[in-house]
């Protein structure tokens, strides 16, 4: 499955090391690092990455100037110790602004936000959606799951269980709302406080339950979700 191509530009080696470690921990990210902004910019123009991590105050050049020269559709996350640049960053359409030193959890939220941005852009422009996989934690491991392999998702107290069409189900300590935010918005549907289903696997439905192709039992539709679910699925099948 295609990984998200990333470039990080920072003149501090320690900052690049942190980003490298966080990208490896997150999974699904193919990262190149540069401590020379102009060399990094040349590589950005050459390979047009999906995502750029960019420091602002660097020797000889401002990251703000680099940002203005980024190719169209290049997703940008600023990484800087100088919080006063936050407004400038968002004025340049950065999807997030990481204030050093930032934690892994904060980094992960920024990357997930960037992924959703890329997915929305792809849907709006009729191109292939990114990413083809999502990454979740199972115990102490990061597990990459192809989006098309998700059969359905069930909430179990403080965990979610991801049922896969290929078997080998995944149990992850997260809530179902957070899980829903990882998924391509138009491809999955929350139908109950405890269930998310892929729209393309819905075989038939009523106002009370859904039948998925290949599943022997129905999935209930929660009362508060019923109207939205029925409207979306009815429109899909017109």
C-alpha cells in the first residue's frame, strides 16, 4: 500500500531526529529529512511530497518564505519553538502548528489532521483517496490496516474491535469517535453508538438494522442515527 511521502526541513539535527522517530512510531509515513532548507526545497519541487514538516527560523532563510514556494496540494505542518509565528503559519494554509518541544500525541494529532485534509481534497477533486491504510495501536504495536479490509467496527467499553474481511481482527484501546475520525468520511458510516460500517459493504437496510454482505447477523441502527443513516443509504442506492 502506498505510504504518505513526507519531507522534514529543520536546521537542528535533534529536531529532525524527533520527527524521524515519531514518523517511524506512527507508521505509514515515508520520510526524508534535510537540514539545508534550499536543498530540501529542491527535493520538494522534484518529488512533490504529500506532507512537509517545516521549521520557521533557520539559518539564512525563513520557513515562511519556503512555505510560500511550496507546490500546490502540498500539505504543510510548521514545527517551531517560536509561538509568535502561529498566525503567519495559518495564513499560509498550514494544517497545523507544532510548538517545540511537542509530544508524540500532539504530533500524531497533527498528522491525522493532515491526512483528513488530504482525503477531503481527494474527494472534492475526484482523485484517489489517501491514505489507503490507517494505523492503530494494538497493545504496544502499531498495526497498519488497509481501509478496504475493514468489515465493520464495534465499540467495547474502552476499546474498539476492528473486524477485517481477511480475518485477524484488531483490538485497540481507543473510542469509536476517534476511530471514525481516522476513516475516509464518505466511505464509512456511524450507524449506532457501538458500530461503524463501510458504506460499500451494505447489502440491504431498514430503518432499524443493516445487513452487510457476508455477515450472518444484522447490525442495529441507533435511534439517534436512524434518519441520517436512512437518508445517506437511500441516496446511495438511487
